[in-house]
């Protein structure tokens, strides 16, 4: 069985749209493309490399696949990001698209039509399945309870809108922090592994006041 790991650059308010450049994904009128690049630092690069140190195949939504396919095959493998270009070009790329045509001409690319095919893929032996970007796909993976781990690179900005990492409907689960790092520029990196059910507690008073009982009844009425 293969683990699915979500790798995501996110703002403090959970936006993951177009972290790399202004033309990456301006859909919905998004005007902050490239918001993560101003915070790129040695720590950022080292932690991204840490994610790629294990054997992996890429699992991508159509739009992110098209962004990558138009960029990485054309990068000089001797350039500063040449190592990533080489790994991405050599890796198997699974692109998930429910409808529409997808040009899978990028070397080692495979088209999947739905999450049922992702589930079959997950049950097979092989390297981890690593997402990059792909907010729609990532939300669907969380909703179907298919995520085994996540690596978050949280940039200290609030963007106010855009495509987000989470939406309502994600399957509830606890995650365990297995590695973390804080860069001097405020970037926070956290690598998490799935741990189990959500644990809850109760900070309520042992003997609630009449005001508290009235408040609870009002909450029940308001739904």
C-alpha cells in the first residue's frame, strides 16, 4: 500500500493558490500570484528538498499538472532548481481529471479519471504519492479520507481569498507532528503524519450556571 502525502505552501489563512508566480493561476481574479517567493530562504529550500528525499510519484490535479508540464521540462537541470526539474521530469506523474482533454505528453505521465482510480493506485506497491498544489484534488482526497501525511510550508501572509487547502467536508482525523522548523523570515514548516481519531476534552464548568443553561438551550433552538 502506498501513502498519499500532501505537500502544500499555504498562507496563514489557508490559501494555496499561485504561490510561485503572477501568471501561475490568476483565476477568480486572484492578484497575489508569487506570494511565497518573497519568503524563499535556505530553510525553505532545505525543507522542500527533505520532502523529495524519499522515492515518490507525483499526484496532481489537471491545472497544476498543466502548470508543471509547461515549466519543468524546459528548465536547465544545471540551474539552481535543476535538481527538482530532474526529479519531476523522471518521476511518474499521475494527473487526475474527471472530464476534459489532458495533454499527457510530459514524460511518464498517466491520466486518472476519478478518485476510484486513485484508491486502486494507493492499494498497490510503489513509492509514495506526493501532491503539489492541486487544491481541488487535495480537498477531494481529504473528503474521501485518503491522506496519510502532510507537509505544510506556512508563509506569514494573509491573502484574504483564493483557492484553499481545506474546505468543509474533510474527514476528521488527528495528525501527529513529526518534524518542524521555523525560519528567521517567519516561515513555519510542519510535517505531520496521520495518527487516529480526533480527541476531545471539555472546559465547561462542573455545575453550569443558570445563564449557561439558558445559553445552551438557545444554541439548540438556533441549530
